[in-house]
């Protein structure tokens, strides 16, 4: 499940084609995005706050990276909901 849902998560993130996501990386369900923004450190932190307000917890790490580590029993519907929350939350960076 971790391999399949992790691949789905990364594929759906790529479909967003956000100018603020520089890199998507991960293995299984441990994934991260690298933020591409003039104020990378502040942007990653603010994006994590927006994610939290919209119902998704994530951890900023190393300034411009955001780490996602969902539970191993996550399902496809929950992955798609998470990507929708990420898409909505990315709007704060505009």
C-alpha cells in the first residue's frame, strides 16, 4: 500500500504543475516537495500553516522543503483529498 499510494501521491502532485513546487521526491509514503519562491524559508512555513488550516499536517524542514508522511493505511480517496488541500493551500504563495 505504501508503494502504490506514494506513487499516486507523487503523480497527482506533478499534475498540479504549480510554479511553486520545484521538486517532488519520495519513496513509499515518505515524500517531500521543494518550494520555489523568493522567500523560500518563510514560504514553506506559511504553506505549512495554510495546510494545517485546511486540514492537512505537514512539516517544514531545511527551510524550503516540506515533508509529508501520511499513515501507512491511507487510501486513494484520502490521497486525492490531500492533493486537493495542497493545491488550495498553494494559492497563498501567489
